[in-house]
C-alpha cells in the first residue's frame, strides 16, 4: 500500500519536504485547490516532486465531485500528464478518458467515483469497479457510509474484483478502510499533512505507523521514473 499526501500550492515546497521526511510515497497535486493554474506553473511543481524522488498523482477535481472549475484543466492534462506516475480523472468524464490516457507514458490512470452522501447498492459498486478496470485504469471509489455494514460491503465487494483498486469509506465510521483497505486490494491510501482534505482522513504520521504495524511486505511498488 502506497501513502499519498494531497497538497495545494500553499507552502508547497516546504510541505513537500515535510511529507518526504515523514514517509510519504506519493504527492497528490490537487490543482483544483491551487491559487495558480497555469500549466507551466503546475509542471514546475510536478518536477519539484520528482526531484525529491517521490511519485506524483495529478488531480484536478471537478465541482460535481468535491473540487472546483479550472479553466485550464484540459491544457494541464495535455502538458503535465506525461510527467506523472498517476493521473486521477473522474469516471463520469468519459469524453476525456481516452485523451488523457493517450498522454500517459509509464504512468497509470486512476478513474474516480465520489459519493459524499451515501454508499450505493452493491451492484453499483461492482459496476463502478469493473468499468474503471475495463478502461485499463485503477478504479477508485470514495463513498460515505451510514453504518459499519456499508464499510464492510464496500470492502467485500471490492475484494471479489481481483485487480488493483483504491477504496475509501469516508467519515469517522469509514476510517478503518484507510488502514485495512490493502487487505481487500486497495493500493493507495490518502493521508493529511496538516489538515484533512476529506472527512475521516488520517494524518501522514498515523498512516506510516499503521502501515509499519499491519502492512509489511504489502506495498504496491511503482517507479518514480516517468
């Protein structure tokens, strides 16, 4: 299991160094939270992560799934995607999937589904996973559980799909999924550096400690050479 730290561009280089020192594997560049979204500016920050020998996730989350509108979004994907280990795109953005995937070199596409209100029925969860996998991507599901049964249902449904995926049950009820997800095939977990960007997110220090305790030998390997 890899640990990713989402960062905005506020104090980026300082936070990057802290994340590396505390044991992060990946930096998620949340461009929808950036103060500047010029493609050259985003590229420069990606290159600064690569200089630190950490992996990169390029994410420009859309408003419908918890982000904001970024006018330069497609231009950034075109210019910066080839430099990244992962690019996170919403599954609903079907008109962009092939375009972005074609821009990747050795990087991998993550196709995301977010539901901040509830956990969909089992058949819906299964089809989300399978659709993402059919695109040759890593499917990512982040849902809001209303009970521990929802958390168990998400993890067990995903476990039956035998390929890499990313599983997140948000909120306090779902915190266990951020640690135990690797047992059910989840390959990346997201951790906060100073403040959580998603409900129930654990701190980087906590995640590193839990991984040392429970996930030895279960790290999903990537190369930071792109």
